[in-house]
C-alpha cells in the first residue's frame, strides 16, 4: 500500500467505529462501512480518530480495527490515529499498524503541551520513536486539544520534522493559516499535504485557499468528494451548489456532544452500518432530534434532485 506523502490529495474519510447494541465492535459493519467509503469515492480512509471513538477502545481492539480496515481497503491508503499522551503507546501502536500495511499515522498533540518548545519537542520525539520510515499526519485541532499551533510554530515543525508530510487542518478560524502555509511554500519551504477537517463546514473556501482535500467525516461522504473534485477542476459554482444542498445537515452534525450520534444515525439509515450505537459513555439521539434529522434529509434530497 502506498504511503501518505506531500502529494496526497482527495478525501480521506474519518471512519466511524460501528458497535453492536451491547457495545461490542460490529466487524461486519466495519467492513461494510469501509466498502461504503470507497464506493463514495474516498481517496483514503482515516481510522481511530476522535470520531472513531478511539479513546473508548482497548489496545487489542484498536489493533483489530486497524487490521480489518487495512485488509478490506486493499490498495486504498489507510491512515491510523495513534494519538496518546505517552510515546510508548504511540510507538507500539504506530509500528504495529505500519507492519499491517497502514499508509501513515495521525498524531494530535496532548492537552498538556503549552509552549512552542514543548510542542516542537513532542513532535520531534514522536518521529524519533516511530522511525524515519513512518510518515506522520499532524492533527491541528485546537478546539478539541486546546493546543495552539501558530503559523510560525507550524513552519518550525515542518522544517525540523521531515517525517511530517501531512497536516489535518482543523484550526477555526483557519483559512488564513492555509494561505500563509502555501505562501511560505512558494518562497521555498518544504511542501506538505493539507487535508481539512471540522466536518467540512468550510470546505469550498479551504479548497480555494490551497487545501489538497478533506480529512473529515459526514453522513454523505460523496458530497465531500464532489466538492473537492469540482474545485480542483475549476468549477467552484458546482462545488458550492452541491455543498449548499448539504449545508443544513452539515451544520446540524456540528453540534457538540451529539455530532457523532447524528453521523452514525445517518450512516445506519443509509445501510452503511447496522446500528447507530455509541459506545458508553454516550447516548443515542432522542425522538425530537431524529424528527429534525429526517426533515433535514428529506429537504436535502429535494434540493439534490433539483440540481440533477
């Protein structure tokens, strides 16, 4: 399997981890949703991220999920989230999944990091722990991690840690960060791939600013693919039309605390997974939320029909 690199582009869907109602991992649904993402046009798949409920899995479960998805995905690259406060856990899981055929690993900074020197030192140590042959995607998500990575610090990390070949950009507001990064590259800094998260809320603008694609999830991942492909082809109007048709549901999914439940409900409704179960601690959607979702989906389908 090809590894991620500065040339990586397209949509690397953040995968959910399906569970049975009793909380056990649903392997059949895991394989089915992997097929679903690929059939939706994904260029890659990212597993064991925050929306994959990675902190709720045991190490053995994480390894099993990785192995199943990597095997099922075939030639489609799989990036594995290995974030952890300690380097031992990152090294163990990271090397294990790379031996399985992963395309690279994703690492978010732990909340304990505060100074620029601490953050830079952390990523240096991660790279040293994993080895020079393991490509890293840096997850920059300050809304969740509380770790602020400035443009200047990001540049220092890129200069000092060549193993980092990809940025999962989730700063908010963050459009100017993409512009600054691409401007620095135009002046000679090493290029890295930029894939954007945050549920795709700003995807058309991020692509226009120079992003290479998306690394996020949504109940309709084909929307993410169409937007990225349309912007790349220069058809911004079509990208915006498709995005706008999905925007109410994108917005609804961004609610803190229930966003994953919304995404899993939609995926289950579409047959990609058998159950919308969230592993505890976590709760299903209530009747009012489900009614709102169904209304949004019906209206979305009507808007999409008008575009065809």
